[in-house]
C-alpha cells in the first residue's frame, strides 16, 4: 500500500508516532559527581544503618 502525503506536517506527525524521540541523556560534570559522592559518604558516616 502506497500512501502519498500532500502535507509535510502529516509526514512529521507520522514520523513522530512511528519513531518516538529519544530522551537527551543528562551528563553530570565531575564536580556534580564529587559533590554527590561526598554527600553520600557523609550520610553513611552519620547514620551507618540507614539506607535510602
């Protein structure tokens, strides 16, 4: 079956439904990773039994 599109917006809508857009991956800076690690380590030192 061949479908001819007369409107470019229809083509874009069809493509969007057939191929959903991928979510952009969040890249953390090394500073952010260090901050998070330090926070986790200090939490574990303050309350060793507690798990999030």
